[in-house]
C-alpha cells in the first residue's frame, strides 16, 4: 500500500515562503509526476514527503498514518537522487544491500533479494564493481536497484534522468515506467521536463511558485489546461497565445492554439497571415515559426514533410474546436 | 632557443628548491651530526663538519642515564590517545557543522580557531591549579585530556573541510535507506572520509608528539614524554650539546620515520580543498 496525502503542507526557509499551502492526494500504485520550472518548489515538496526537510505547517500522511514528524528512515519510502548518490566505497552489491542490512534482514535473504533486483535491472554481472567503474546509465540503475530492493511503500524520484544523455534518457524513461507498472508501487517523480512528465505519468501535478496550478492526467492537462501557465507549460512546441481584438471576438482576454492545431495553407487568404521566419524540417514533422505581424510570432506544426521555406507567405487557420480561451486573470473559460 | 631557456629555468628552479630544502633541513642535520661528536668537539670553534672522530658514546650515555623506551612509550600513548579521543568528539562535531549548519556555525568555527591564537601560557596557572586539585599532575590521563583539548579545534577544522567535500545527497540516501544517525556516520561518512581522517590523524599525532609546553609543565617523570627527555639534558650542571643532540635525534626519529612514509597523505591533507 502507498497512499500519500498532503494536508495544508507549508514550507518556509526563514522569511522566504517556498510552499504556501498544498493539499494533494496520491492514490496507491499511481505514478505521479511533479513538474514545473526551476524554483517552483517541486524538489522541496518531494523532500518534505521524504522527510529530508521538516514541514513548517500541515500534515503528511502515508496510508492514513501521520508521518509529519517521523524521520525519513522510518517512513518506508525510498528515493532515487539526481546525482545517483551511490556509496562510492561500496560495491554495487553492498550499495543495493545497504537498506536491507540497516533493516536487519538475514544475510541469505539479503543475497537473494539483491540478486533478484540486480537481475531485474540487468546488473547481475556488475555486482562486484565499485560505482566509479560504471557508466552513468548503470549507476542510475544501481540507484534504482537500491530503491526497489527494499519494497517501499512509494518511490521518490528527484530528477533521476537529468544527468544522462538524450538517448539513454529515453531508454531509462521507458524502463522506469515499465518497472513501476510491474511492481505496482506508488511513485512520485520530479522533473522539469514536460515530455518526461507527459510520457511517464498517470497524473501530473503542475507546480508554479509553490502552488499547484493543475492536477490531472496528461491528456486532461493537454486538452483542458486550467490556466495560461499550464497551457504554456504542457505541450511542445509551446501553445500560441493571441491577445487583443481577435481574443475579444471570442469573448476572452487571451486565446491559445497549439501549433499542431493550426492548419497551414499556402497563399491562403483566410485565417492568420504571416511570413515564415524559420522552417525546421525533421522529416517526421515540419515546424514553422511564422511572423504574423500584429499577432507576433506563431508556431505551427505539420506532421510529415512540408516544402515551405523562410520567406514564404502562409496563412494559419486554427481549428475552431481546439481554441482555448482564458480570462483576464489567466484562468480557462469553458463552454 | 626556447627549449634551452626552459631547461635553464628548470635547473635553476631545482637548484633553488634544493637550497631552500637544505637550509630548512640543516639544523636537523647539524643536530644529528653533533650527536656523534664528543662534548669537546661539539663546542669547538670553528666547528668541524664531518672531519672528526665519530662516536656513539653519547647514545650509550643517554641510554644509560634514562630509560628512552619509557619516554617513547609515553609519547606514543599521549599522541595516539589524545588523537583518538579527539576523533571521538571531532567527527560528530565536524559532521554537524558540515551537514547541519546553524546560523552561528561559521562564528563557532572562527571562535574555535581563535583559541589557538591565545598564548598557552595564559592558561597555564588555572590549568595547573586544576591539575593539582584533581590530582592529575604527572598523570597520563590528565595530559591526554589537555593535548586533546588543545588540538581539538584543528581536528574539527580539518575534518570539517573534508566533510564539506562529501555530497550531502549520499548521506541523505543513507538516511532514506533506514540508517540511523550513528550508522550513517560509521558506515557511510567515515569510510568515505578515510583519506581526510588519515591525514588529520597524522597531523594531530605530530602536533601532540611535539607539544612541549604542557608536557614540560604538567609532568615530571611518570607521564613524561620525549619532550621532557630532551629537556632533561639542558640541566643546571650546564648544557651538554652532544648528549642533548643525541637525545633529540632519538626523540624525533620515530616521528620523522612516520612523516617520511606518510608525506604524500600529509601534503594532500594540508592542501585539500585549496584547489577544486
């Protein structure tokens, strides 16, 4: 079991308030991603749940038990750090076994569990090596092994893939997701990478300035962003925002259209007119950065190759059903 | 041309380094040479450098007159004892300052260091009186306590510098793995800091070994280390240069050997953290 509830959790460092007040309910077995720009408090929130930082106010409950003042060692959670944080003087085997040893488990049980975890993560042939003899990806796997071997109530991941190169990151992303589904253990994953958030999460918590902007499934966030911040943060390339007369015609202060929901027409007369400033041809996609005069720079995405180039004139027609409307304070308008 | 220039420079630097090294080492060398002279030759003007009748009679007399090994035993006990007791306090203290610093940690560190700036003689009378009243004069326990307290600031400072270099996340990982504070220090922090702890220990042993002020003032015979052994040769009957030299050579020999074999560690220790 691993249900984690935050009730009015507050954190301040001296005068500086990092997290004003957060309520959150994370269900057993869910993969929840905290995402937000740097300094939004996502890592702090994770460390509060881990017990590595003390809360200033509020309560943290794990499986209904108040754990607010319980030391990290006794919360039954395990954590994977950005820097891996392996014990450099111990072999891979001892790194993975450390938590079990601390829990006072029998040596033969420890051996069996370590080998099982190592097999799951393809580490069996590295068990007697020291961390410094491993590559980044292997180190990350050891850190994950150390987390899973203890069969915790929940995994806490603090930007675990950000030190890996792009290709490895994608591969590890898939491995972590698969492993979590296989084990069925609750996971909280902190990242600033919205692609990681979208691909891995059952539910995403979008944080900004210590506040939850929106909590929901990846597609809910994509299709029904609660406000301008979420609309701009989720989705790549970023959503286009248009203010002024065009927005007022739609009864909104700002309207937003995702690049993939703009129909690109050569020499068209309808929609939003502009000149291509930059065209990116990826083969699978074509991204156009269009200078649309008073509307500013707009981004349009075309699936597949589109032979348009810088300087070409285009018109961008938004799909009417895919236009997001926001009021003056940035909140989404529905209906 | 440039190459010849650089070879010249290198030679000049090497010669200069050797010269400086020799100047620094000369008193020790002179002491060692004097210890093989007769008392008469030792005070001869002009002194003879190597051309004299080499003799080991000073060593024989020194050995006859006093039990060298007992002094060595005391020196080892005091130096190692005070260092071990010091570690027991310094490791947790340095841990707290490096990983759980408070608002006043920096001030505390500076204040600790400032105690080393006070001339020890300023504290002699109160400490002497305390020793007298508690019956600690000429006791090994009492002297270990003084030496340990004397060097504790340096121990803490050095360990603090090492611990600062250890990523806090590793200790947090240990905490998440269920390690208690004590186990975190014993199983994770200490093994990772072994090189740092080793050079701190070495330096502290050398400092305690050479400590003369307190050992001379607080001991007479039972707890007397090698410093007292050397001092006993500058007696009211007059200075016996050759015997004094022999005693001094014997006194520094063990620490010289220790220093020789651990110089790599020591240099690394003293410059640690100076360059990232």
